[in-house]
C-alpha cells in the first residue's frame, strides 16, 4: 500500500527542493514535479517528492481525519 500525505510548503530552496511541514515535522522534499508550488501551498508528498498540489481546505480536512484516526488508535489498548 502506498501513502501520500498533504503537507504545507514553508520554504523554497535551491535545486527544485522545498521544506514542508506536516504536523510539526519538517522535511526537505523535491518539488521538481510541481514547479509552480509556492510557500503556503499544500502539496501531496509521496516518498520525498511533491506529486501534486491540493486545495488548502481539502488538505486540512484530510489532515484532521488522520489526526482523528491517530487519536482513536491511541485510545485502543
């Protein structure tokens, strides 16, 4: 199973790379496939590469669902 997550771009770097934030975790990723991406845009990240842009509202809904799932799993013994 493959998993791609929405993450917000917090900085653009040289060489088609950017720093994204995902729940407080920051990671440098490639934006070569999404050269139009800008700071504060949400991108879908898969194995260190932004593979597409996503609407901010949709990204926030998705992240909220992941947080809800994580909270439910933490409650389960």
